[in-house]
C-alpha cells in the first residue's frame, strides 16, 4: 500500500491518503497534548507505544464483535485503517469517578459508579469539547437515532471486554473515550484506544498509569504506558 498525501494532522496523529480510497495510513507521533492543546510536549517512544497498544486493543475488540477501523500494523509508528467518515461525538464511559465528572458534579475521585455511566461530548477544540446529550445529537444531525443506539451498544460492549482484560493485568479501567465513524453505512470504532484516552489505575495501589501522569506532571508517563503494555503482554 502506498502513502499518498497528508489528509489531516491532529494533535498526536497524522493521517495520510493511500492508493486505496477506502484506506488511510495513520502515523502516531511522539507529540502529547492536554488541556485542548494548550500543553504540548514530545515524549520519546510515545508514538510507537500508542500504535502498538492501539493495535492490540482494537484486535481484541474486533475478536469480541466490536467492528473497528484497524487493519494492520505497518511499522513501529504507522498502521493501516479503514477510512471512516467520523461522527464528531466523543462517547465516555465511566466505571469509577475521576476527572471532569468530579469537577462538574462534586463527586469524590475514586467512587465506584454502579451502573457505569455514559456521557457524550462534542468534538470541538475551539469550544473545549462541551458536554452534550442525545437530543443535541438529534437536533443538530451529528448522528441518527439508530447510530446513537449502536454507538451506545458498542461502547458498553467494549467496557465489558476491556474491564475484564485490564483486571487480569491488575489494572482498573476507570474511564475511557471512544469515537465512531461510518464505513459503507456501518458504525465502526475509530480513532485510537491507548492510555492517552482512558484512565488506568493499578488495582492494588491505585497509582495512575495513563495520561493523567502527563496532565498532572507526575512524571514517568511513557514508562507507565509501557508497564501497562507489559502486563497485557504487548511489550516484553
Ligand atoms: N478524554 C479524551 N479526550 C478528550 C476528553 C477526554 O481522551 O478530549 C478521555 C480522558 O482521557 C478520560 C475520559 O475521556 O479517560 C474522561 O475524561 P474527562 O471528561 O474526565 O475529562 P478530563 O478530566 O480528562 O478533562
């Protein structure tokens, strides 16, 4: 497969068109950003770690019936994906209270959430990704009702699969964000799944092993991602 032109460059990944109009090559860069792009740093190995982490998770999800855009690893920093028409909505599932939920609702961090809760955010950096609801999605036509139902179903199916996967590695899946797109009429999981887009705590010590290490200047960011990868069997 041949890489053609740069299609889009986001905060951490660059997307390239290919000689197949239904496929893109995504390059995972070492750039790390937080607070809607206000804090940007380069972290060595991060692109490679997230590319391989994402490949592993997407393959596991696909095996369990969650359609994903991932096709194959191409190199340390690049993979081939189906080209989706992205839906500008972030689906966030929370199993344990953390982050913006605590700030918004005054809930103490670490409180177990039963049942797990789901929130939608509009993907819009200029507006700082505001929280939205299903009525907004319908009114503004970001997705159809059937698509919203499918995104909810797949987001919770992923929760079931991933909670178990991480727990086997003595890691709590606190929360995570998924993005979906359309591929020939089907709703498919897009974007990436890596410690950049979820919260992972060591089950015994509750130590943070995700992007909060970067957001909160806790240090050893990529070392923590690699430790998660080692426990899952992705890295040696
Ligand atoms: N998240 C993300 N991208 C975003 C916003 C959130 O990947 O633009 C992830 C974040 O890493 C966490 C979950 O979604 O795992 C919930 O984030 P939250 O709403 O608590 O926001 P934050 O505290 O990160 O601002």
